[in-house]
């Protein structure tokens, strides 16, 4: 079988690019004749269609990328198979997607979102994002690279490190985590909360709001916002350096860092909603806080990134859940247990590692893709 994978190639250290690159590398490692091209490079894509003549063109993106990963290969008679995310609502290209023989999505929650918004259920299959379990692996605290990460972050000897990774901290539930930490007082050992966020305009602004909350909660001196672009070479050591990974995200179509943290043998704190119901097991690999609040919207404005004219106004027939808020009380209870019980952290981390290796290793995901392509060959 010959497969052309379309994604942000060569990959930058972002979620979708990493998702595509792990699939490509996994296909190569299991012996599939695979090639990779940038989803926006029409000339290069056409070049591959003509000489490589792939059996399938698998495109990685979100639903707004349909013109690049579905419509373009179809124009040349290719079998297009999109592997796509939803950001809580599928606003465009529904007719195109509904005619597809096979659509791959990253979690059952994304699948439910697609079906809710008018896409047939019988051809929409869940394929989880892969994880490089050779790179993301448990490491000893005295590993010099791990110790160097903690020192660079200002984590003192004897402090426990709680980590959140995201485009910004708030979208990953960082504000709820800070509210929980502020209630713990002297009931837990010394800790430091590190939020690693992506350098972009909205993040710098959100950091200011989040730092102000930390000041109001009286924990500002124990919270840091690390606003850097980091390579995939560094991320396994960053996750290995923490003691607890906390990301009860407000919106999550898969949750790659939660899975990578599990691969590193770290207990996770999430939210009992969305993709984390797939990837995490409450009480075994993670603690999932209850949903405290659902944020509903009745309308939205979309633009060219979604295939509309600028300022396109959409009014929903029924209010839609735009994001969630985790129960900070549940987060506090989970933090209290995990910060105080080293054996619990170790047991949950080991269970998380086993689950990721079994279900989310990138070679396992590549094999499952090939199986689906053969099963659903139109």
C-alpha cells in the first residue's frame, strides 16, 4: 500500500504537525511505502499524485482544511482520507465530508461533534493521535537532563513540580488549577506550578490575566509562565521533570500532552469530559475533575480560515457548548492526594505508561490506519 500523508511538513513543534509526522514515521517503520507533503503545497501534492500514485492520501488538519486535504486530491482522482479535529463546531464543508467514504477523527468526542453537526456516523471512525513512546519515557529524577530542566525552571530541591502545557494556560485549565492550589495551604509539601505556553499575541495578554489571578490568590511567587517555542527534543525532558501533569482543559479534541505525560510515567489531572474520557482512566491513570460549568454560545463569527467571507455571522438553532470549566474543588482534592503520596504518583504513572504503550504508540496507530484503509476500501 502506498500512502501520501499531508500535514504541516516539514513539521514545526505544534500539535497537528506532530500528529502528522508521527503517523508518517509510524507508516515507514511498519514497512508502508509512504511519502509526506505540506497540505498547502498544491504543486508538490500534484507531483506526488502523478508519479507516486498513492492508494490513499491521508490529510491531517481541522475541518477548515478540507479544501487542501480533501477537495484538492479528489480533483485528481485520489482517494482522500481526512484525519481531522473539530473545535467544538463544524461550520462548513459538511456536504463534502458527508459524501466521504471514510473520515478519521481523533476521539469519540470529536466524532460526536461531527455527527451532531450533520456528518454521517457510519463512515466516521476514531483514530487516536500517536505518541513516540521511545522518546516520551520515564526517567529518573537524578538524570542530569531532568535535573537541568528543573534548575532552569527555578524548581528548588525538595519542591514538587506541577506542569501545564498549552497554547496558553487558561485554555488548558490553568486558572482552575491555580484556584485549587490556593486552597491547599500547608496541607501539602512545597510545590511550584509551571505553565509552559506558546509565544503569540493572545498568550502574552492571557499571561497577564493569569498572573493577576495568581497575585490575587496569594501564590504568585510559586507560579511561573514559560513563554517559549520548544522543540520536540526538549518536550520529553520537560514532562519527565514534573511530578504531576495538570491540564483539565476547557476544550480538548485529543490531549496530546496528557498522553505524553502518561508515557513519561506521570499522573495526570484532567476533566471528566471530551477526549479525556477516551485517553485517561479516572482513578487509575488520572484524576478527572467533574465539570463545574458549561459555557454556551448562541452565535459566532467565522472567516476565510473556515471557508467563509470575512465576518461571516452564524446563529445556532440551539445554544452550543463552546468550552467547559473543571471543578476546582475536585482538582484540589486530587492535588492534595498526589502531592502527599509519592507511591500513588508512581502507581498512577506506571498505569498511564502501560496504557499509552498499548493504545497510543505511533506504530500501533499507523497499523490501525492501514487496517481501516483496507477495511473501508470503497
